[in-house]
């Protein structure tokens, strides 16, 4: 009995130990998992704290950028930094990552910097409108570019060339009285009626070069052909007797060199402002010292030059300021120019036979004008403008004598110009103009066609 009791006790004790061992092992495993989870939670909390700190830093930086935006120059320096290639390219835009495939782009840190630059540019763009900096607008149409080039000499390409042809028509009639008035009613003497019709055909080739986006240089070489018809009535003392003759001449005109510099770029509030200068060389036939010959049968009433001038004969320079403002679809423009002619000596300045050396001072001139152009579509426009040039009286001085003013040499030339511009392609345009004279000194009409080509 004691043995059985002892065996039972041993069996119960063994069973109890067998049941207690799995429970002890499970408790240890559970505590290990708890510790692991706590470590993971601590790591996540630490990562979240770092992320929140970085997010707060980015928010503070964004606020600083919005308060004090990065200048365009600073943005350009930031853009110049090298970005290392990534084996797995990634940006902030997942769709862009899928589109670019394996093309190496920036990592997340550089992507954040890129976003900051873009935000700075947007802030700078808004500030530009407030501070009247460069206007941010869609690219101008070809019609507007043609208007800007025609009025201010600016172009989008580095090289450009113009070929233009023109025609001008002048007519003048005058009554010449050689005698005296008797009894305040009867004229005793010779009466002649003179009429001059002049036609001038011009062709000009111009080459343009853009030194920078704001500075452009050009050189122009003109060729002229002139024909003048002279008529005189009262030949031989008979009112019905007319005599007529024509003189033709042509050749190289005065070559000129010019420069245009953009002072201010157009914004929402201010116009485009361009300063221009030009120098003229006396390469054409000078108008001084040309001999006059008497027309046979005119009885001394009509004398005509034996050749016609194709240039001014003196060196000249001009400076001007032009403004242009786009008011879609209108373009408004205006200009003011001053022309200076320099004195020059000539071996003959008189139309009488024989050399008459002396010095010539051609009068200076001031020209102003304004107009507007209307863009019909992206490739065509029409324009209307007014221009007026006031020319001072010229002077001559024979050697050893005093200066003498040339009577009737002053002039007031006013024109109304109507034009149309057509873009024939990305590089070629057609500009046509018709001018109508408003004063006696103005040509009756002026017609011009210009073909600007951009390389």
C-alpha cells in the first residue's frame, strides 16, 4: 500500500511538472514578442519624430521662400549643381517616374530642392508683375514680331536680312515772274509756268545681326534710279508754247550703319523702350556743283541739271527713342528722332560754270510719329501711322565769303502711312506700306514693299 501510494505520488508530481513546463516556455516567448514589438514601436516613434522635424523644417523654409522669394540669378546657380544618377530613378511624381523609365533623375532630397526652386520662381513671377519686371506671357505671334522688327529693329533670331523696293512721286508747279507791275494792275515782263514731276525708284538691302537679346546691329546699302521731267510754259513769250525735257540718273545711295538697344522690356504696365542710333556715309552722288543747262527752245525760261543726285553729300548721324505697347490685339507705337548733318567742304558748290569751292551746312531735322497696328490673326496685321519731319534751312559759304542761307531749303514733310504685314512662313514675312503726303514739301505718294528674312 505504501508502495502504491508512493508510486501515485510520483506519478502526480511528474504529471504536474510535465504540465508546468509548456506554460513556462510559452510565457517566455510571449515576453520576447512583447519586447520586440516595443522596440519596433520605439523605432517607428523615432522615425516619426525625425519626419515631423524635417516636415517642420520644410514648412519653415517654404514660409521663408514665400516671404522672401529666391531671385532668378540665385535659382540659376542652384540649377547648376550636379545631380548624381540613381539606379532606381524617382521623383515626387509617380506618373513621371513611370513615363521616364530608367532615365536617371534626382533623388528625393534634390527633388525637394527642385520643388523649392519652382515655388521660388512662381513667387518671383508674381512679384515681377507687381514690380513691373519682365512680363510673363505666351509667346508673341509672328504678326506682332514683324511689327516690333519694323518699328524698333528688334528680332528673335541672331541673323536677319531685308530686301526692300520703293517708289516715290513728287510734283511741283510754280509761276515765275520776271518784270514789274505798272499801275498796280498791269504786269510788264516775262511770265513762265514751270512744272517738275519726279519719280524715284529705290531698292535697299539690309543685313542685321543680334549681338545679344537686347542689342542689334544693321547695315543698309541703297540703290536709286531717278527720273525728272521739266516743263515750262510761256516759251518765246507765248502762253500756249510749252517746252519739256527729262533727265534720268541712278546709282549707289548713301550707305548707313545702325544699332538698336532695348532699354526696357515690355511689362503689363510699361511699354517696350528702344534706343537707336544711325550713321550715314556720303557714298551717293552729291547734289552740289551740278551744272545747269538751258533747254533748247525755251528762250531762257527753262534750265535743268545735267545729272541728278543720289545722296546728300554729307556725313550724318541720328539718334532716336521708340516705344511700343501690346494691347492685344492692338499694338501701339511712337518714336522721336533727331538727325544731325555735319558740315563739309566741296570743290564746287554752285551751279554756275567753273569750280566754286566752299563749305555746305545741310540743315538738321527732327522727326516724330505715332501709330497703331491691329493683328488680324497670328500671321497678318494692318497698321496706320503718322510721321512728320521738320528740316532746318541749309547754308553755304564760298571760300573767302560769309555764310548764306539757301532760301526755300527748309521743309516740313508730313505723311499718313497705311500698311499691312503678312507672315509667309517661320522665317519670311511681307511688309507693304502706302504713304500719302499732307504738305507741299511731302511726296505725293510713297509705296514700299519689304521682305524681312530671319536666319
